[in-house]
């Protein structure tokens, strides 16, 4: 990861989901940061699952136990 990509990643970590009060990075909504020609591209694949959430986000939301139990909800 380049220094600029790390800066973008760090800035995205500060973005809080207003309904859940958890960082969008911790929620696993940010898959990758790649900086090319100052463009932003949204990628919707692979489909999000609870397994993408950080342990911190799962704790904040009270989601514990086996992740496989939550994946198909």
C-alpha cells in the first residue's frame, strides 16, 4: 500500500455509519483502496458478509459466536 493509499484508508476509518455508530472500515464496507489518477471506483463484489466486519465492529454491535451462524441472515 502506498503512503497516499494509507492516508485514504485512515481517512475512511474516521467515517462513521450514522445508524450503527461504527466505522465503515470496521464494518467491512471498504474492500480495498487503490489510488490511480485521483479517481474513485466503487466495487460491489464480492457481496458483503458479516465475516468482513472487524472484531471491534462485531463487539460494538453485540455480534459474537460463530460467524457462520450469521452469514446467511
